[in-house]
C-alpha cells in the first residue's frame, strides 16, 4: 500500500494533470497533450490518409518524449531538489505555452510546449508502493484496479489496495472536470490552476528541511 501522505500529494498532482489534459484537448479540438496512445492512433490515421493531420500528433508525441527525457534527467530520485527541478521545468512549460499563445502563435504551436510539460510531470514523484502517482495517464491504473481486485480475491495483496488505484483515476477525472469548467470561463488562462498546484508543491519542497 502507498503511504497516505504520499498518496494524498500524488492525487493532487494527478488532478493537476487532469486539468492540463482537458485544457489541451479542448484547445486542440481532439488531440492530446498527454495521452500519447490517442495521438499515436491519430498519427496512424494521418499516415494512412497521407494528409496534413499527421504533423500535429507527431509533434505532440516528440515533445512529450522530450519533456519526459529532461524531466527524468533532472528527477529520478527522492531528492527534493530534483523534484523541485522537475516542477520548475513543468512551470516553465506552462509559462511558455501561455507566452506563445499571447504572442499570437497558433494553438497547435503553443500546445507543443504543454505536451513537453506533461511529459516532464510524470517524473515529479518517484514510485512509492504499488500506485503510480502524479502521472498524466491512467490506462495502466485502470488495469491495476482490475488486477489488484483479482489478486485481493486470491489474497495475494492487501484487500483494499485496488481502491488506491481507483482514487488515482478519480483524481484525474475530477481534475479534468475542474479544468473543463475553468477553460469555459478563462480559456487558456485556466492553466493558472494547475500552475498554482505545481507552485505550491515547489514552495512546500523549498521550505522543507
């Protein structure tokens, strides 16, 4: 089981990821800044049609990998300074996204920076226990719900461990709901909400002795 303090912090980060997910999805009209399985499907369809639709998903996939590379290069341990470095990288990505949008760049161009930020976010928290925390995707998490539920029936794992996976999924759902509502009111400036979460984490880590 993942300890409760780490689980709570991870759920908050996952909710922030949900906000980013839905803001990028709405802004791009059906493409994703963090769900690369969906973009890969879109890329395959674009290649099959040999149409212009393949450029955007390809760019988003590349930038997500770039973000995950630099996030993992900076992070990759329980050292709080490394986590602060990844948080700074994510915040920079959000800032660049808003800056590009404000300068008149297209949504597709601005969202490339957001895809990099989404890739980097996955490196903020090191794995603790069985639950993947702070990630921007939950397909594996939903599989883990069913898997741990089956394993609990066989008494191979704690009986309620599957609930922790379910909470991660719910956190992403709630974050997406909040992000969708915020986008309707503030458009791309709704990114201020997840940015506030990351900034709070950064300050909390900086104040930690």
